[in-house]
């Protein structure tokens, strides 16, 4: 056998080894970057924590006052940073073929910084892990199949960041209600007696979070115009995004949505609830 033939015989395995090594290094880098952000969140200086006084919202529209009367008990420490653990289903398809798979995830939300969300599927055959992050001025979506094959790798663009920000704002309303108090620069308007809109200004502009409430002031729906390409044309545009809470739990004096169902085109015939999650642990920090 000539040297040339031996070289050709070894080439395919060598290419596979190099490719596997590259993917492994990329996976490790993803995990390291996520861990670095999560660790930085834990050591951030603790902000001054006030106690809730209903007079803080006395000048807001009546619907907004009812939302806060339900969401935050008087005297509650106004903590806004939250750590979550959850389980649920994530749909990768559409209404005709939703392709739901079960997952567990850990998340942190830090107002004015963003969120990190680390996902892992619950079992075979869809063994998927990865993260969805919006933090500071960066964002990414990175999912891996079996920890070896990248199945989603997006981020580093203005479109992706704006899309991630829409998710972040909806989750503030569901899981960090104190972050929507007017003392944090949030402006409120009343749409009707059972609906109000919180206007939050970020680096990308002014965004309205529409919150529907019942007679108690408990949220029944969250909605935002989210920058998204989840449409038949695959083009980024503002379109309805949101969902509904199914029950609430009291955490340190704040009523947090324990179960949510959320999706694209909320409130329209094209609504697809691709995200169904139930919180299994909630703690403010």
C-alpha cells in the first residue's frame, strides 16, 4: 500500500475527530459563557429594597392600582430579581403539528439587565439542552441535540435582541411585578376598567405591556407587540405575543404566576401556544 493510499484512508476519520473536537469546544464555550453571566448576577450589588406602600401607585389608573393591589401586599419588600425553576412543554411546530417536547429549565431575571434561561429536555428521543439569553446588550439562542449537534444557533443581531426583549418584558409582568412600579420609570395607561398598559422604556425604545385583570385585579392575560419573524413570510415585524396565567402563588408577599401558557399571534386566529411552563421553585434575591 502506498503512502498516498494510507493518507486517504486516514483522512475521513481525522476529519470526523476534528469536527467532533470543534463541536465539543463550542459546547463548552456556550456553557462557560452562560455560567459567567449567572455568576455575575449572583455577586451584583444588592439594590436598596423598599417596602410596598399602596400610595406608590395612588396616581395610577384604577386598573393599574387593582393589578398592584392583587400582586403586592402592603409592607412587602420590593424585590425584583428572581430565580426560577420550571417544567413544561415547548412546541417546535405549529397548531397543526405542534411537536411538543417536555423540558425542565432554570432561569434568572434581573431588571435592566435581562434574563438567562437554561433548558434541558426531560427524556429520549428529544435530548435537547441549551440556553436562551438576553443580557446587557447581547442575546442568543443556542440549543444542542445530545450535547453534540447544534440544532439552533442564533444571536448577535439587532433583530434577535429585540425579539428576546419582548419575551423579557412579558416575563416581568408575570414573575417580577414590582419591576413595573412607577418608581422604576414605568408609565401606565388605562385601556378600560379591566385592562391597563405598562409602558417600559429600554435601549430599543418604548414598549407597552398590556395586562388584562379580573375583578380581584388578578392578571388574566399578558400581551405585547413583539418583534418577531414567527410568521409565514419569515420576516421580522411587530406582532401580538402573549398568553395567560392559570394560577398564582404567594412568594414573600407577591403574587406570582405559577403556570403560564404563551405563544405567538396571541389574541388572533393564528395563536400558537408554543410555551407551557409551571414553576417548581421561585425565589427573589
